[in-house]
């Protein structure tokens, strides 16, 4: 069967679309279908493949660095942890919840905020164990987390077993047992952090806040704000803001400083947990 032939397309309005004469050099330029000069040369393993007959891969010379240029290479590394929202400068706020040393965290706020933190902790590859007096309220979240994998386990009060944390499998233990939670039965372990959720300040809350490594605060009453300002040694102007916080705003504080954070739920988090709220 004879091969079909096509008439060359010619654009007389300019040279940009005009086909060069067959057999010509197109004004000294290489035709697009002709091989490059270096493609006709043979390498150590034989002739180099031509375009259309296999991938050539990157040229060697542009991808080789001299020893003197290695010092100019840099790898930017930021904070690692859970992205909990944005700071007042509209920059990502990252919370390091899992560390080589045991960590105690107190959250005076809602179960909604605790579940957002649990979901985002699972997203970075950690496990979450929830010790709670209201297992049904955590059931849907536990089933949705991890994409079908068992990343979140739920335990009745005083029924949680040792979790076996390690550097490759860190664990966040969420303790959701009201304003008077019992003492944590799990021994402190590296790569295991305990997050105690307090809906409001109870009689033993001041002692818990004073010994916690990190404290998260949602909106408080003016009386609670005075207590927290004294315990955490916050500036008076910072404590005065606590009763005015919105439902998705928090103050995170430690012995070294404090930071206001706005937690913005994703669409998936909103569909699963609902909108931000201070009380459940």
C-alpha cells in the first residue's frame, strides 16, 4: 500500500509557520527531525539513542558539582510537628506534640478542638489512644481517621493499656474525662505525650496547669482568665484577651512563652466534626 503524502503547510504572512525547503539547511539552522551532532557519536556502550527511539536522560555535565560548590548547597528545614493553625502574622503555627521525652499537655477547651488535634496528629503518622468517659462521641472520628487503618483506639476510663511508643510509632494519649480526670495510669515514656482535655477549670486544674509542659486555652470566663494569668505568669494584657476569643482561636503557652493561634478546619474536618465550638 502506498504511503499517503501531504502537502506542506505554507504561511505567506511570515516565516514563523513556513516549512524550510527539503534538503536545505533552513538558513544554517538544524531541522527539528535531524539528529544533533553529538547523537551520531558512539559512547562506551554503543550508539546513543536518537529522539523518538528511547529516552536519553539528563546530560552528565550540567548535573555534576565540583567539590568547591558543595558548600553552597543548603536544605531549608522548619519546625516539625502538627500544623494547628496560623499565628497573628498569618504564618503557619506548628506544635511539636511528640518528642523524645515524655510530654504533658493540658487543653482547656472543647472536644472539637481535641479531635482536630487528634486527626492532625494521625496525619503526620502517629497513633492516638483516647481514654474517655464518652466513647460514642469519639467513635465516628476514630473510624474516619487513618483511611481505614487502625490509627485511633478508644478506651474506657482506667481501661487503657500500655501503648508501646517508639521513635517510629509515637503515640498521643488523649484523656477526655471531664473537669476532674483521674490520675494517668500510663507511665511516662519517650515518644508518648498525654493531652488532658478540661472543659473548664476545676478544683485540681491549677495543679495540672502548673506541671504541664504545654497549655492550650480556648475562651475562658473572666474569673478563669485571672487564675490562668497568675498560674502561667502571663502579661495582664494577654490574660484580658482570653474571655474575648472566638470559637476557633486559642492561646498556647509554656514556661518559655505564649502564642495566639487561629485554627482553621479543613473541609474534611468540618464535614466530620462540624464547625468550631467552645463547648460540646
